[in-house]
C-alpha cells in the first residue's frame, strides 16, 4: 500500500490517519511514498474492513 492509498482512509489528512493509528503525524511523514510499513498496512486494512461492516449493518 502506498502512502497516498493510506491517506485516502483519512480523507487525505496525515493528522487524522495518525489519530486512527494512534501514532504521530510525524511518524507518518517518515513513511516511504511507495510502500508503508507492513504493520500499518494491516491496521489500515482492519479499519477499512470495520467501516465496510458498519455500512452493511446500516443498510
């Protein structure tokens, strides 16, 4: 997952992504643009899955 793909989860906000992952926005700024850390990618996929499940429950 690229940094831009990760940021889409937080509407493009580094600060919001940091909040979602419980890390500082400074840590995110240090990520490579081409590939984010594997653990963070896993966490982001979990956030996406949770959001999708919540949307299904609302429908």
